[in-house]
C-alpha cells in the first residue's frame, strides 16, 4: 500500500489540524461545562494525549517498519500512562485547580495545542513519506543501531523515573506518610524536587535519538535529514516549558509560600513553627531537577547549583519581599 500524501511531505499540516481539532473539542466541552475530568483527559497543564499523531502518521504513511512501530508505541505508552494517572487522580480528588486557567482561557489552551504538536514532531517526521518512502529519497536502516539502543535506554529510564515518582508522591499524600509541615522527601523525591519532570525530559530526548537513526544513511535526502535533526525542537521545547513555563516555576514559589505561611502566617498551626526552616534545609539538600544524593548535593557550591544544576535565582522565594506580601494578604 502506498503512503498517503497529505498536505506536505512531512505530515506537519495534517497533524496540526487533527491535534487542534481534537483539543478544541475538549476545550469546548471543558469550557462549557467547567468539567475538570475532560480537561485532564484532553490536554490540561500536564497531560498531552499525543498518541493521535504517531498512530495517524504510522497508518497513513504505511511505515510499518520496526523503528517506526517502536517509536510510535513508546509515545503512545507515555501518553496513556500520564493521561491515565492524571485522570485517576482527578477522579479521586474531584478537582484539579491547576486546570482552571487552561479551562477558562482560550489562549492558554491554544498554547497547549502547540506543545502537543511540537513534542510529536520527531515521530511525525520519522513516519512521513519524506523519511520512510524510498521513492521520495527516504530511507529506513534496520532497527538496532547504536542510536536506537541509546534512545530506548534513555526513554526507559525516563519513563521509570516519571512513573515511580508520581506513584510515590500519590501514595505519600494518600496515606499521610509525609506529616504536615514536612516537604515531600520520600523515594526519588529525596534526590530531586521534581523527578517527574526530569523523567519526562529523558523520555523525549530518547524518542528524538531513536528518530535520528535514518540520518546516518547516505541515501536519505538532505532535506529529510535536516528535518529530523531540526525536530530536536521537541525535547528542547519540553525542557524550556518545564523549567521556565508551566512546570517548575508554578511549583517552586507556591510551595515555598505554603511553608513560609505555615510558620509565620496569622493562621500558623501550633507545632509548625519549624516548617519553614525544614523546607529551607530541604532546598539546600535536594537537587531541583537532576537526581543526586543529598550527601553529594549539599556541599556543592551555590554558584554551581544556580547555574550548572539549574536551580536558577528566579525560583528563589524572597522572604523580605514575597514573604511580607504574603503575610499582608493573609491578614
């Protein structure tokens, strides 16, 4: 069966149309009924149901080669796992306040569409006729190259970290394993303040590395080779969003403020006066992203933590400014 040539040789147009249509239907339902469960399932702040792009491009491109199938399955497994977990969590809790802005503001939801489409680019381009159809200058070397193996290993490590970290935090919260006034420091969370984000980044770097394998084949056209290398925008965009957008920044200062008010606020609970100092010790001992044992992370110079280890200054909660503002608002 010949591949379907839809809009362009790289399936960029058809995938963005399908992704936008799917997400907009979810947005219309969520915005109309103010329904968190639909928002979670169709692409809220942390959920990206991106299995549509690999499944669609795999089928219409007729690219049922081992590499294309493996990459498409890995993307779909990742998407199903995170979507299922977040939907399960919102069903248990009844509400996820993080999705209020996305559900209520069209432009935020539009940004979600861009992310879903962008992170799918390596798989979309790999499955396209321009890369996998020999008659169009494409090529598909046998699966099992060193890049394939490295990519699968990266993806597997990232997937395990993300899955285990989510399960550990959910279990700790649901069982009360972490007492009030103490930061989450069980399991992987003792080595990283955001292990799921680190795992997610590894997953998308792994996918991109696997998709690079055809670029080593001299028969692949220069345009297709450039497109595959350019799809590095997927893991790079994921890193930037998680580190500078809707990931770490939305968690660091709100969490710090919670512990600050717990110790200093007008409604400070009895016995929680040490909550803020415990949290500061947690910050000094726990890497913001890359998992490191506290015994190794703690003595690292601050300048290295603020640069190489990415605990950037704009994440820091300033007691003299933000703390005092929070106290005034809480009175």
